[in-house]
C-alpha cells in the first residue's frame, strides 16, 4: 500500500491531536473548518483507519490515533533535526573536513590556520593526514580527504592543482663544515664534494634535488637517505653531510649547529598548492577552510614566496 503524506499533513494531525477541537486547530493552521475536515478525511482514507472519533460536541483520539500521534511527533522532531543539520552543513557551521598535507606544512603552517578556523567554526570536526606528495594526491583521488596541501606534480593531471606559493631550496650544513663559511648563496654544483643526506623516493624534495643537479649535468647520488625531516636534521647536525631542503621544511627542524645557505644555479622553487577533485565539489566547511588557507598563504612571509 502506497501512502503519500506530507509534513504539512503530519503537522495538521498533531495540531488537531493536541487541541481536539476543529475550530481551534483550523485557526492555528490558518484553514477553514471545512478544509481541515477534508484534509483529515483524506489522511484517514490514505491510512485506512479512523484516527479521530468525532461528534457534534466532542473530538477524541482512537487507539490508532494515539499511536499515530506518538509516531508523528517523533517524525516531526526528526525532520526538524534533519533541516537543522543540513542548514549547519550549508552554512559551514557543522560537518567535518579532512586535509592531507606535507609533513613540513602540517607541522609549521597548517596548525595556525586550523586554530583560527576552529575559533570561527567550533562545531566542524577536523582531520589532518601528514603525508608525502604522492600519497596526498591518492587520498584526494580516493575521496579520503577533501583536499591536499602539497607540492605540484604534473603527472597528477586528473586532479585540479591551484598554485598558492613557492618554497625555495636551502642547504643545511653542519656548523663546522667548509660550506658553512660565508653567508651568501651556494650553487648546487658547489655542494658536489659533500656527502648529501636526502629524503627517499618518491618525495617531492628528492625529485626537485635530482632535477637541480641534472641542470648541472650531475647525477644526484646521496650518501644517506631518510624518510623523516627530524632524522635528516639530526644527521646533518652530527656531521654526516649536508641536506637540500625547501625553506618550510628546513624551518621545522632548524636548530643550533646547523647553518642554512640559499641554493642557486638553478634557483630551485617548489610550488606549493591546493589539490582538489575535478569532479567533486567541496563541502561548505571544506570550502571555508580552503579559503582560509588561501588568505594565510598569500600573506606568508620570510623564506616563503608567493607563486606567480
């Protein structure tokens, strides 16, 4: 049996069930008594059961009417909760946002933006996945995160990449190393005689370093490899060698005993941007967080530069 009742029908029955008076109920619903009677009859016929016993003097709920009123009240409350929930999502006041970010960005830049966002949207749940560039693209593609904040990768053309800033490469050098003398930039080729501590494949840092050396017709062959920035910084500080890192990454592991020098020839700048799906729109909350990131990154200073 197909029953077609609207929320207006539910409201009508609840008002009449509370007042048990057609005149009062009609007044509250802004209906004529005849229109109300017609609506009640239609609902009872649709349900196949009488909900009200009525005479010229009294209106009473039947047993079926009592049950209907209880369930109708629950349905009305659930409907209002659904409307409130959707309204919260639409206004970016509720929901959840998952973000993938390079470890250096997750550690240094992202927390400030997330804290400001949390103050303005306290009911939005936040999740951060700190991961390398390749996995970050995969997480966006799989729908496990709303967007990613990571380095550019031309091979990921099925996703939308929005450049937001660029991040120059610097060389981390043990304080007692010959390359630590002076304060000016170093050429990539100048570092050839030093052991390099490098991030492993498939990190974007490693890819940029290999590209920079290839511009000098040099094949990059690091002496040591590590996955985590803290490990690389510790190895440099202990004298294992030097490490080429983007400025944001270097900033997360900056410590006494390590000198930084800008790398040039070529001046290598890693593009940092927002990765989003091409065929899936961001939720209002995710869109609001993405907008906050754009504003923050456009204002970022120090060793970080806006992308052209």
